[in-house]
């Protein structure tokens, strides 16, 4: 008889002699599972749109990673140097119980903290000998669980698992500081003769041998979420053993340094050698990613104004997650390219010409179905219209010119967006916004020159002094020229087409600016003859005086030459640059839909979930998810016995008021699943069990709760 077979229920205890599985076998299983081929993935990878999508995403991801490393590189290097300075290259004084601590200010509500600390851990492991333990607040409800989690993570780390693959694994209850010290001295001491005394006291300095510089890094990524009592006890325990164990503490703080002093009393902070490191805030990092990567002219893919604003609003008003924004952008990229091979043309100009030859008849029909293609067809001659709509070869010959127009449109738009940003970014109250992302979304979604914000900004520009206006326009010309030169390296084949257009307009702005710098401030118009006060006294009534003053107010006032030239310059910028090149998408050339993703409903539906509506739809009409014939409903209110029990109970509870009688509910459930003419018949135990389970599931979902006032009633929680 086996040791686990018994005539009664019981709990069987075994000694912890189980060993880990061989890591070689585990890796061999992973390799075998990786060899399984997926025909669908192979077929998908061969499609042109998927290759373009993959290349675009890899370039975007690599550029974003480089930018993130560069933005956080200085802070990370300072933190690494501080850790090395406090833990390496010096003999420890065993009477000193000061715990070296680093406080890393990571920003409010930023959900990317763990990624930052993982990067820090990797960089530390490359430079020094270190073990890292990340303690989260959800695992540290008490001091005991915090110590157990910390010791368990150190002893059961991946490196230690491989070194001690044949040893016995520790239980959580065995993870104590004594066990941690024993493991540390056994692995990182110059000799294995270090043992603790029976009384638990540390030996004198003369008896202790030098311990090698191996650091135990304890990271608390969400410092504000820890219970204060647990933090105080944990830091006190770590400080009392930091000399023997070479412990270094890193605190991830989302708010400010005041959170430390508000949580920890003086006798605890007195045991910490604290140094504060402040990272860049999440909005600043997002602006860098948007301006230098996503809004760069290097990529053919673009977001519409509404989608772009929607993604930034999720970031700014919801989670402050850089990784969340990047994944949302990746979803938009994936949705755009997966519409078909026609969208493989959304790449650089030279590559798109090679993809034109690979388009099939279905792909060309997808091109013809674009909304902007209709306006292009209507502008052609009748014989050309028939050829474009019916002849695939003729359309294939016309596509390079259409694609070139789209590329030129987006490149010129991005260059002049840089010019407009410099003009309005530092105006009072920033009517148009002060970031390129705001102007990008604003200009794509509406006619910018007809908006009140634009008129207010232009009025503020007219109020600038001569020196301020010259300085601002000169700065805008300089930045735009530098951006034009940098874009020349990306679009070499198109530079000769868009560079003359941009340079012509910038040269015109420069000539108008030179004329302003040479203009004088005096009035150029002759001063009209003013009526003397003596003539005003001759009026016999107030009404005549009022009419005369009103007439004088409408007379043309003297205007200086400087004012006229400034108005001419701003008028030229408005009409020749903003209206012509920064208008809404309705003015974009044909086939711009191949380069712009504008399906905001899909983004809203898949990125921001609606759990209540989804649950109601699933429970009210499960056929939408199950796709089975037995659950198909002619009407949403219809009840079928073949529906899932939970769906039946949910639809019955919608017919009740605030209080639901459980017996009546059960009778209604039985009448649906097991119809019987005899209402007085005893209810089947199986039917009752099904009903009880469904009510429990409905209670778990939060739709009902059991009433305390009436034990045979349930309270409805939703309306």
C-alpha cells in the first residue's frame, strides 16, 4: 500500500529531500519545443507587409533603446560608482552599523520601475560581484515575510541554483538571517572556518578573517507602498548585519525624499548613509522619444492626430508608463501593416519601388479603395480614368509618382513643423502648446490657421519688439536649416526634390527679416489733420459729439514701417508655410492613407478595455464568444436551456429589483433548465448544485452579495 493512500482524508508530510531537475534536461526541452514549426508563422513571415513591419519595428525599438540608455546613462553611472565606492576596495569595520543606501527618484505613478532596476542589476553584475534581491511590497506584509522573501531570493537565485543543483532546496520557514550569513560565509569568505557562536554574538575583529568584496544588493522598488513598521524593522535588521554581509540598500521613490523622513523615524534614518539620485521624469523621456524617434522623418509610418493625442493622453493622465506607450504604438504599427500587402509601400522611397512590382491584383484593388484615390481619379482625363481603374499595369506605372508625392509631403511637413514649434513654444500661456507632439496632433486634425489659438499666437508675435522678433525668426531659421541638413542623409534620393521648395521659402523669410532689421520705427504715413478741442466745443448736443468722436476713431491711424514689414512677414509664414504645408490630412496627396494610421476605434477598444461592458455582453449573449449553434439567440432577452448556467442566472437577476429572493430565483432557474409542469415537485439536487455554483460565481464577479438582513435574499449590486 502506498504511503499516500488512506481510508480517510489526511495531510501527508515528507522530508524535504527532493532535488531540482537537471538544468541540462530543462534546456534540452526548451530547444526541442523551439524546433516545432508553425506553418502559419512561416507563411506570415514570407509576406511583404510582414517583412516591412518587422524591419520598421526593429529600427524603432533599437533607436528607442539607444535613447533610453543615453538619457539614463549619467544617473546610472553615478549610482554604480556610489555602490562600488561603498562596497568595494576597503576593509570593513565591524563595529560600524551604518547601512549604505541610495534613494532613486523614479517619478510619480511610473510603472516602469522594475525595468529600471533590472537594468541597474545587469550593469552591476557586469562590473562587480553582486547578488540582487528585489523586494516588492505585496510580498512584505510583515517583517517575517520580508526577511523570508529576501533570504529566499538570495539563496535561490538563478546563479546559486546552478551552482547548488544537487543540493536540497530550503523551505520559506528556514530562510532566516542566520541561514543567509551561513551561506554568505560559506561561499564568499576567504576560508570556511567562520562560524557563529552559540550565543549569536559576533566574534572580535582579530578573530574574523577578511571577507571578499561580494555585495548583497536589496532593492525596494515601491518604497511608499511598504508598511512603515515593516520598513523600520527591515532597515534596522539590515543595518545590524550590513558589515558582515556587505549589504547595500536601494530605495525606489516615486514622490520625493520627504517620503523617507515621513515614513522612517530618526533612530532608523540615523543608521543609513543616504544619497539621493534623481532620474529624468517620464514626460521628459516621452518627449525625447517622440521628437527624436517617432516623429522623425526617417520612418514612413505616421499616426493621425486623433490617435496620436489619444496615446499621449493615456500616458499623461493614466499611467505615466513609457513601456505602455511604446507597446501601444507597436499595436498601431501592427494594425496598420496587417491590413494587407498594399501597406508594404509604407517604407522608404527606394524600398517601396521594389514592393510595387510584387503587388497582386487584390493588392492593387486595395489601393483603389483608398478614399484619397477617388479625388486623384477625378482629376484625370477620361481615358486615363478607365486605364487606372481597370488596367493593373497602368496603375503600377503611376504608383511611383504618387508615392513620391506622399513622401515629399510628409518630409516637408516635418521640416516646417520644426519651424512653427520654435515660433510658438515660448509664447505667454502657449496657446498652441510648447511641444512638437502638441503641434503635430493639432495640425493633423484641423485647419490650424482658422483656430482661435493660432490667431492668439499670431497676435502675440505681432506684439513682440523688433529685437525679440528678429531673434525668434533667426533661431527658427537656424534650427530648421540644421534639421533639413540632417534629413538629407536619410532621404538622399528625394533631397533634390524637396530641398529647393524648403530653401526657397526660408530664403524669402530671411529677406523679409533683413528688411525688418533695416526698418526704422517712425511712422510712414502722414499724420492726418486733427481737429482742435476748440472745434469740439461748438457742438450743441451730446449726440453730435458722440458721432464725431466715433468718426474720428474709425479714421486710419499712422502705421510705422516696422509694423508693416512684421505683418508682411507673419502673413507670408501663415499663407505660404502653414496653410500650404501644415494643413489637415484632407489636403494631403493621394494614397496618404497607406502612410497614416487613423483607426482610433480599434485602438480605444483594444488598449483601454471596458470590462463591465464586456462582461455584460459575454453573460447576456455568450454566443459572441463561444460561437456555438446551441447558444444562438434570436433576441437578447431570450432564455434557452442550452445556455451556460452562469448566463441564465445573470439574465434572471436582471429581471429582479434590489432584493432577490433566492428560492424564487432557484425556481426560475429550474423552469429554464429543467422545465416541469408540477411546480410543487422536489427540486433536483443536481439542479440546485448548478444554481448554487452559478450564484457563487456571480457573487465573485461582484454582481450580487448575500444579504445580512434577510438570509434568504441576495442584494443586487449593479443597475
